[in-house]
C-alpha cells in the first residue's frame, strides 16, 4: 500500500474524525408502533412469531408501550376486550400468522357479537409467498370477514399511514366492533419515507353519530305520554354510548319500570326502585311477568336477542314498541316496531327527555304500585345467600366484601347467570361477560385486561371449573403481571348448564356433562404462581374470603358446589318468557295479602316443569 494512500471515510466525515453513525431508516413496523402511540395505546397483549417479529422488534426499540405476553392468542384477544370494555376505547392485540392468527378468531367473533372495539394486528407471510401454502400461511383476511366489522390486508408500506388510523375510526364509530389488520412481513420490514414517519397522520377518531330523526322522537314521546303501563328496556348500546345516566333520568322523570339485557347490567344501579334487573331466560319471575303486561315498551340500544325475549312473536304481545338503535339494520330485524329511530342512544334519550310528561302528570302511580305488588308476590329467590360456600352465597358475600367500584367479569355457565341475577352492580362498564357468543374461557383473560386498564380497581372473576379450564394457562399471565384479579371458582366438576338442560329437557339423560376426575385447582393455581384459598377447608369462610379479596395481586378462591344445583328461573329454549320454570318462593315464605287484581300476575305464567329445588 502506498504510504500516502488516503483511507476511506464515510460521506460527510472529515478525515481523521470518528464516523457518524448513519441514522437508521424507519420501517413499516416502526410506523405501526408510532401510529399506535398516537392512538393512545399504552398496553398491548399478544404473542410473537415468525411473521410479526419486525413488529415486536419495533415495539422493543420504541419502549413506549407495555407488552403483556399472553399464553394463547385467544387469551390476548380477551385481554384486549377487557381493556376496551372498561374504558370504552379501542384496545389492541398482536398475533403472528397461521395458528396464531386462527387462534384469535373466537375472541374476535365474541367482540363482534357484543359490539366491542378491538383492533387485532396479525403478521402475515411476505406478499410474494401469499397463496403458496407457505409455512404458517392462512388467509386470515378471508377467514375473518364474517366475524369482523372490517378488515384489511396491507399490500404496501405506503398504506399503513392510512390503514391504522382507519382501523381505530371504524372500530369506534357507530356500533363498535372488531377490526383486523393483516400485515405481511415484507411490508413490516419495508423502509418508510422519513417525512411520513416524522409527520404521521392524525389519530383515527370515531365519526360523529347520526342525529335521531326529530319526527321519530316526537312520535315516541306521544306514545309514551299516552301509555298506561310503559316500560323501559335497556341494552348494551346504552353502555356503549355512555347514556346510562340519561336513561336513569328518563326512567325517573316518566316513571318507567326498567329492565336490562345481560349486556346492559349496571346501566341502572341495582337497588334502584325502578330497576327490575335482567329480563329473559334467567330473569326474576316478576320481571318477565310485568313485561307481558306493558302497553308501550321503549327499547334503547338492544337487539331483541333470543335469550332476552324468548319466542319473539309472543314477547310483550300487547305492547306498542319504540326502538332506538344506532344500527339501522337492527330495526324490524327480529320484531316489527311501531316507532323506529336510528341514532345514538344518548342523543335520542336526551332529545326525548324534555318531551315526556312527568310521572305525576302521566298518572303512573297505579302502574308502579302494581309493579311493586308483583315484585313482592314473585320475589327473586337466592338460597344460601349468606353462606359463601353456596352458589349464590359466594357471589353475594364477595360483593359485600368489596367496594362499589369493583369490576365483575364472568365466564359462561350457571355461575354467569347467577352472577347476573345476584351481583349488585352499581354502574356501567363494571360488568364484563360474553353475552352474544357465550364463550367459555372469556372470564379470566378479560379480567386480566380489565385490571391492566384499571389497576386501582379490584376485579372479581366468577367462573366455573369447565370455563376456567378453557383458558387456565392465563393464570401464568396473571401471576407475571401481578394484576389484582380475584378468581372465584364455583367448582361442581361438571358442565353445569349442559347438565341442567339434559336433566330438564332430555328426560334426565346425562351425557358428557360431568368429569370423571376431579382437578386440584388450588395446586394448579399455586403452580402458576397464584395463591389459592379453598373455602371447603376453611373454619372461617367469610373471614378467609374477605382476607383473600383484600390482599393485593391475583388469587384463586375455590368452593365446591353441587352439580345438581340448577339455576332458576329458567325459560326453556324456544319457549316464551312466560313459560318460566322454577324460582318461586318456598311454600312457607310469607307473602303479603293481595288484591283481586294481583291474580293477573299469575294468569300469564305457565310454570310447568316443577319447582325450584333449593341448593
């Protein structure tokens, strides 16, 4: 080498100076994370894999978003649902391609049926391999069409700046729902124009809801003002629109006895004089009986689900129905309505409120007196409510031990229906349950998500042994994150609601509804790092329950319940709501003296199928 041959230097670097590191060019994955930051996302649940590793690499470099490593993609999806349900804002979860993506579908479908805004971002094989049956390639775009509100397959890095904000806008606009964004690996790795990265688009925001038709509002007011026996029927849309307070104001002004769907529980506080609780398959007897007597029914944000209305053609047969919903396709879908109003429930109720006659002006006292009489004659029965080692007692005693801001999640089965019947919910967005899809395995991961979003709150997760085993691996996530989730397990070593239906409607032939081996859930929980309390072995179950609920962090609280302890009342599948079975007070329970008119409450009921056998 010649003595004075100049050495090679990086462009722009003076000879002899230390080379300046070349600024790393951001890629598609970096842009996705930046756009999520701008949407206000601070927690993402998910699982990495080969096709979404660039996203995880970008997530790690940014360091601004907390990642929760779920043990199954379905669990990650339900964690996102938990976050979205308690905040009302879209939440995000990640999954890789192939089995990672297919594992998300149940959680996405669940969000679709319950109108929950979540954004699922999946990695996909590189575009050049799509359609080649490459390793871990599935068409998640095509597979997710029926279960999403919208979905995207991103074909170029330039699309990301438009697609990500659009996903949030769509998820939260109108009737909320899930959106899937599938991003091929080469798009994640493609370089992004620095100017685009430095000046990203504005975050996606929900579109303004449609204004309700003034003529429809006026007609609804006229119908309600002329009614003799009106009722208010609240659905999950009331919670989604933030209209719970407005609904309570309207009910109080006009004197409207109020029922709620499973999804709307908490919209009117339990214990409110006008609240008749949940309607439908497992409602209190007086709730379904009174619905059959109403002459005008105002339905807000509900979709006439079959578990709520029973046989639709026999639901509220003499009532004029007013239906308010933000989704126009729900009007006249199940039941013909006399006055349909498309629009945001909160806006519609706000416009309706000043047009209604007051309770006194409308002369509602006779109707409200009748409601109270029917409620006294047909009270809801909770056997064993003071003993935490009974099915209802576990729920009521836990409720007594926590404050009114506690969040309540459930799995699916008998425990879910008992919790819906018995837990005194005081407000909206404190109740997480799988209403439409009825997904066993929902409870634990949804509770974890709620605790991540609301770390100051105690989160109760009521579950059964069948449901818990559907996503039991997320106990490890609960322990790892130290979330304040209390799992209350009613263990009957059976699929209780299946057993109940076989007993009642299949001539008692019990098939595949009980487990041959008992599972030691306390040891399993402890193996995952979650402390456990078995109330069966407790000498002071109330005290031990309260101590477990007060201790920080996750805990599993187990109690054995009889497999034959059915949940009543129950409307047989396909029957109308007046064909309730069970749920009557015991013969020795004192009933107040009734007037002749009170017998009308009974004339509609056909309580075939036998009495409630108390647990």
